[in-house]
């Protein structure tokens, strides 16, 4: 088989898994907010936790375009299962791209097979968009770093065995300006599933509007000790740029996830509009509904092309912050809009949990918040446009 055949076979396997195994149980897990342990185990068996990790470290070594296609397929069935992959994928990227050879050899094989899963932690209770305002601090003490502070909104935070955590490291030789230049990524290892580990306390799961079944938690650290070699790449105060490189990937991932959800909303709407009748005809035959479907399909198709372009640019190693932000912005807003239109097309039934659009409508808003809000994407885009004009 050629590489293209292998990739196509994996995408096909994931599509069947998403439609046959994930979609039928999504509503139950969503209603119960229950963790789908069996689905996570199946994803590990399929090698999905190592899709982009190089084969030399036990992964599948596939490209970003393939990864995002798989994310779209999974999100079509249930957005939450893509959450098990996203932060894990960002952490794997950080270790592979910036880690020391020792960190790569020790951590990537375990990440690739899903033995440990990754959580990505920048946000704090008082610092989200303004990343450089974080206050969690690590201070060197002999062979250890001693960490104190509170991190917020950790997706996979309880079940993760490895947290890529952005902390302040004042007193270390600064890289760049003060606020951004004294931030370091620590690779914090912990017992998966445990509420306590050393000085780490994992808080209760946040009760969320959507994106249920996957835990999002606060993690506090009180004099928690990590070894000196937990610093990503062995170099302090490079953390801001490292985390931003990973967030660019996260943005492309969220864009693909948004299109999976939007495509599902469109498919559900097409099915409903074909069968629901009012005033003696299918609602699809009322022009107002037909035009909605036409606009939804056009926007979803355009948005998909944009995220694929962003994925291809990042894969090629080109500077891709502009396209990644455009893809994140356009796909997230398209998803939100399309899910709203799907709800309208379903009339009262769109408000009922027995129809998938009710869940899609609750899941969609995360796309305009996570990995940088739409407002932050507009900031990145406008700065890049002006930068291009000024040079
Ligand atoms: C379900 C969920 C999962 C998450 N998972 C993770 C995770 O795994 N790891 C992680 O680190 N974080 C995670 N987050 C956090 C997420 O990245 C932040 O919520 C997001 O970056 C926004 O930060 P904030 O909530 O502090 O909002 P704020 O930064 O307080 O912003 C509030 C509002 O002000 C706007 N705003 C802020 N600054 C500006 C500005 N300069 N110009 C214009 N408008 C502005 C924002 O767009 C927003 O509308 C998660 C969040 C959610 C909801």
C-alpha cells in the first residue's frame, strides 16, 4: 500500500468508528456528563493518540491535514471525543518540537500509545486572553523547581499523566521583554485520574453548557516539586513562544472540529427539511428554508477549504499564524451560525434533547472561546495585516 492508501484507510476506519460507535452513544454520555472510557480505549487501539508523533517514537507519523480530517470525522459524531485528542496533540507537538532528546525518548512513546495523555495549561482564573498575566510561579530549589499557583480550565486535566504548564520563572535569564520573557513550560507528570499528587490538587469537574463527557478542571499547586529536567527543552523563559506555536496548531484543530459539528448540523437539517411538512409541502420546498440550506452548505464548504489551507501551511513549516487565526475565526463563527440555523429549521424539535441539533447548539459556542476567542483572532489577523503593510 502507498502512504496515501494507508492514510485513506485510517480516515475510513475513523469515519466508521465515529458513525457506528461514537454517534449512537453521544446523547447518553452528554446527558450523563459521563466519561466514555471505552471510546478512549478504542481510540488508543486505533493509534489516534500518536497520529502525528513520528514513527521513530511509536506514532503513526501522519501529517496535519490527515489529522484535521480525522478530527472533523470525530466531531461530526460527537465533539467531545476530539477534546481527548486536541490538548494531547498539542503537548505531543511541544515535546517533539522543543523537547530534549531525553524528553522525546522518555515521553513520546507513552503519549503515542495513549498510556499517558497530555493536558495543555496556560489559562488561570485571572488570566486567559492575556497569557502573560499568569502568576503561577516556579522557583529553583537545588535539583527541583517548586511550583505554586492555580491553573484553570484544563481539558483532560484529571485523566492526563502529563501537563505542559506555563509558569513564571522570575530570576532566570530573561528572553525578550519582561512580561513575556520570563515564562517557562514545565512538563509536569502526575498520576492519571488521581485528585492529589504531591502538591497538586485537581478540583471538581466544571459543569459546562456543552463539551460534556470530557473533564475540564482547575489544578492548584502548593509547593509542588518537579525535577530540574522538567523544563521543556531544558531552556527557561522560552515558554511564551513555545506555547504560542502549539496554540496555532490548536486553532487549526478547533477549526476542523467546528466544521465537523457544522457539517452534522447541516446533514441533520437536510434530513429534517426533507421529511417535515407544513402547509402541504416539505419545508425544504419553502424557499426560505431552501435558501438557509444553500447558505449553510456554502459556508461550511468555504470554511473547510480555509482550515485545510491552514493545516497544509503549518505542515509545510511556513509561518501560519495569519491563516490559522483566519481559519479558527471563520470556522468557529460559521459553526455557531450554522448550528443556530439548524435549530430554526428544526422548529420546536430543535429545542428537544432527542434531536442532535440541541447538543450541537450547546457545543458550538466553545469554538468561539477555546484556543483564543474570536476577538483575539481578529487582533492577530489585524496585527499581521498591518505588519505586512508596514514592511
Ligand atoms: C470548555 C473550555 C475548555 C478549555 N480548555 C483549556 C485548556 O485545556 N487549557 C487552557 O490553557 N485553557 C483552556 N480554556 C480556556 C480558554 O482558552 C479561555 O477561556 C480563553 O482563552 C478566554 O480567556 P478568558 O476566559 O479568561 O476570557 P478573558 O480573557 O477574560 O476575555 C473576556 C472577553 O473579553 C474579550 N477580550 C479580552 N481581551 C481582549 C482584547 N485585547 N481585545 C478585545 N477583546 C478582548 C474576550 O474575547 C472575551 O470576549 C478552556 C475554556 C473552556 C471554556
